[in-house]
C-alpha cells in the first residue's frame, strides 16, 4: 500500500493539468500554470500553484524566473534546492533540444541555416561569446569554435585568434557569430566595426567572410548579410 499523503483533490488536479498538457501543449497555459507544471516534478505533494504565482510576483516574467540565480530562487519561500535546480535546467534543456536538430548538419547553405545553427550553439548562453564557424568551399562545416567570452569589443575579440582558427582548419570561408544575452536582435555600431575589421584581415589572406550572425535567443537571430550590413 502506498504511503501517499497527497490529498485526493491535489492528485486529481495534477493529473488534469498533465493530461491538458498532453492534449493541448502549453499554448493555452498561463505563465504561472507552466511553472506549476514544472514544480510538480520537484515538489511531489501539495498545491504548488501559489508558488508559481509567487515566482512571477518576485521576478515579473517567466524569462526572469528562468534566468534567476540558484541563490535567488532558493530564497523564495517554498522553493528548495531541487525545485530551483529544475527551474535552472529549463533554458539549458531548450538549447540542448535546439542543438539536436543541428547536430548532424554538415552544410550551411543559407543564412537561415547559419542562424539556426548559431542559435542552437550559443543562443541561450548567459555571457556574451564570440565564435567562428569554419567552412570549406562548399559551405560544409569544418569546425565551430568559441574564441572569446565577455563583452564583444576591440579589446577582447583578437583578430589574431580568428586568423589562427581559420588557418588551423584550412578553411575557405568563415561565418562570424556572437550572442546578445539581453535578447536584442540587432547589430550595434561596435558589431559593425569589428565585422569590417575582421573582413579586411581575413579577405586579405584569401578567406571569405560569408556572414556575421548575432543570436538573441535559442530561436531569434539577425544575419548581417541579409540586413545589408556586411562590407562590400
């Protein structure tokens, strides 16, 4: 006999919420209900609906909840270590899932291919990184490398590292890429300046710069080539 002290009402409620998710997905769920559904799996007993509300009251938006630190989550009454770790896993799982569709991708034939590839690699990272995708003459992927971490600027995106990466993989072309953890899908003046600098250097040694992709999330990006922002 199970020693389950969960009230019958709450057990039925949890099953109804799970069945609703299985039949409808998350489209009709309110933000607090999505958090409630997640918390079922970390807090096996009791009503966690008020805790979903409490998280949104504290952090204002679901994204802010998922982006909160472990310490901030644990400070909320009712949120223990296990439930906080579960919340922290969500953006990482989303990025991992996005990357699965791209894991076996060998060719980046279009800017959309490049953008989705970059989003799957770095779109969910919390710190800003600068990376390079090395391509052969058919735009097949030879390598993907993160070269710098931190705010992208002249001071820490070293052209030497980009050149060394390109030469190490004997590539014909590269796609530059970095992310905006703030979620902004735009190319700043600094992004444009760095792109011009790297294009001049790389094209001077016979390596084509196809594009510069800026990932704003696991799904949103801007292609500087499509936006007419690449140097001629």
